[in-house]
C-alpha cells in the first residue's frame, strides 16, 4: 500500500481515494491516516461476508473509487463483489502466474526447483489468482534461498512493479 501511495506521487496517473482494510488495527491504516489519506476499516467478524462486502462497496463508492488495487488483502472476494467491480480490481501475487496460485508460493517454487521466481499483477476475477496478467517481475532463485529470503527479494520487486502497472492500466 505504501508503494502504491508513493507511485501515485511519482507517476501522477492515479490518486488514492481510500485506504481500506478488514483489520481496523492494521499498521497501514494508521500510516495512511497520519498522511491525511481517507481510510475505512471494518472487521468482518460477527457480521458475515455479505454484510461486510456491502459496507465495503458503499464506502468505496462514497469515496469515488474507480479502481481497486488490493495490497496485502488476504480475504477472498465474493463472486458478486467481483462482478460489481469487474475489470476494475487489480491484485499483486507473489509468483509468476499462472504458477503457484494461492498461498505458500515461495516454498512451492523452491520445492519445484525453479530457476526463477517473481511476482505478477493481475486482474481479479472469480477464479483465485486467475485473471489476466498485466505485468510480471522476475528474479533468479539463489542457491541457499529459503521461503523467507525469496519472499523478501520478491517483495522488493512487488513494490517496483505494482505502482508502475497500476499507472499504465489506469491511463489506457
């Protein structure tokens, strides 16, 4: 999220209309508030997914959001939510899609003996990590890499890739 905020300033192609989270105590919410960005946070616990997504959708629309850029959002969005925002939700995923959809991507790449790893920015569809890939960053898997060391190096590439791809996508 912080890389996307920095990208908004650097690329001048998009604005941050709202920083939203399903974790009210998420550090990113506090960071965004400190910088004067509009925020919204609500835990879905106890209200159920439909009610949570209805409130999220209302907050996004009230803030004038035109595009959603997921960053660290680890909840699956319902098919209905995705349909309402079709073609306007992007996500960053820590693998070279279509490889390793879902979780544990770095451990899976290492277990497969892959020579390279990376990240992908993709459109969100009803299929988990299945939307069109808009951009990728690749890096070599190094001898001695662990899931943690590989994840740290991929994260650096995520921070470079995502703002650039988002800027390119919104200016098409």
